C-alpha cells in the first residue's frame, strides 16, 4: 500500500504492531483479574461473624432499619456526614462500641468503657478486663477516649435495645473483617484547632471527679453534684434515664423509696442497701421484666465516697413512686 506521496506506508506492519499491543494488554488484564480474586481477597461471610449470640446479618438489618447510611458510609458507600464505619470495630473494639451506642450523643469516657469490660461477652474478644491492656490492643479506643471522652457528639441518642446493640457490634465486626484494599483512608487532623482534634485533650477521670485538683477543688463537695457527674462519666445514662422512661434498665425518677418486684416474685424496698447491692452485684437481685447479665458489676470501680454520692444523687430524683 502506498501513501499519497507514493512512499510505502507499511500499513501491515503497523496493523500487526497494534494488534500485538492489544493482545498484550488483554493478557495483562486477564492476569490481573485472576490475581485480584486469589487468596488475599477471600471475604468474610456475614453469617459466620458473631458477637456473642448475635451475627452480622442481624446487625445489618438494624443498621438499615435506623438508616445509618443516611449519615455514615461502609467502604465508601453512603452519606458523608458521619465517619466511615468500615474498620471501626478493628480500631476501637467491642467495649468502646458497647459504651458508645446506647448513648451516642456523648463520647464514652474511660470509666464507661471499663464498665463494659466487666461483661463477659464484651471482654471475650479482647480476652482482657484490664483497661490498659484493652487500650493497647485497640489504640483507636484510647485515642477517642483521650481526645473526645466526656464531650458531646453530633450523633443523636437512638433507642437501641440491648439485642440491637449486640447485632450492630457483630455487623461492625464483620465490616472490619472484610478485605477492602485499605479503605477507608486514615483521616489527617494535623492543623485542625478544635478541641476534638487535639491530641492533648484529656478526659476527666473518676478520681479527678471525686477528689478534684488541689487548686480548684471546693472545700466541701456536694454529694448530689458529684453523683450526677459520676453517673455521667461512668456511662450509666447509656442504660438508665433520669426520668421514669425505660431504656435498657429502669428509669431513676422516684425509684428510691419505692417497692420493686424481683424476678423470683418477691418484693423489696429500693433503699440505700438495695442500691449499693444492685450497683456492686447487679445479678444478685434481678428486677422482674429485666434480663440478668446485662448490667456489669461496678464493685471494683467505685469506692465508698463515690458510692455514697451516687446514692445521694439517685435519692434526689424525686417523682411519683412507681
């Protein structure tokens, strides 16, 4: 074949070269496609991922029922108002999630997470009830507690039941187990000046709440005010309401001084002794209509002064007796 000026255009050679390049690209595409489905990309199966008795399929239904994708993303799919949740379980672990989900309007403190570790189902995955060991295993939880603990969040308090929370944790455990090629990317907070982005933000501990600093602490501590702060810092409001509303546990308003029926059919007076026993050993006297094994024991976490303050605060919540 000749070109316009009569020279040989070498059209067959060019055609062969083009076909050769196309063939090479086809081979590369097929090889890469096969490689992408080899061993490292074996995916987790939702029905095989469990958190206690709950599986990821149950949790996905809860996730969809509450339209969580309206604010959050999973592997980048969804809305971008809230953070991507794909690797949340891997970063923060079950105890942080169990402390956060019931009262998501506020970020959990160290004491609230420690309380959840007293639950055998929650502590089974990290295989520890020690807070320092837990934070070492889940550095994302330590980082969130340090920067955000005790502060308000932008997420509303949703009326999750205990079963729904268990299902959600199972679902987030599954999404963390998915092979997702490194998504989501790690957020960078360098240069941000708001308090939640500051690595230096410290959480007020239980001891600080109880004793205060030597410079700022008042001479006389109001036990009711101290009790109100303790129940907030320890995550009690995740399961109990200040009024008579039932969340996971019973509401507190008017509770002290009332009579309550236990699971065995007996009736007891809700007095100081009953409250102390319920806080230290919650399964010793289970209230009728509430399952055993849900509330963790605070026996090793609350000293006598703090216990008296909590009882004083609960006694201050007057209302119609139940």
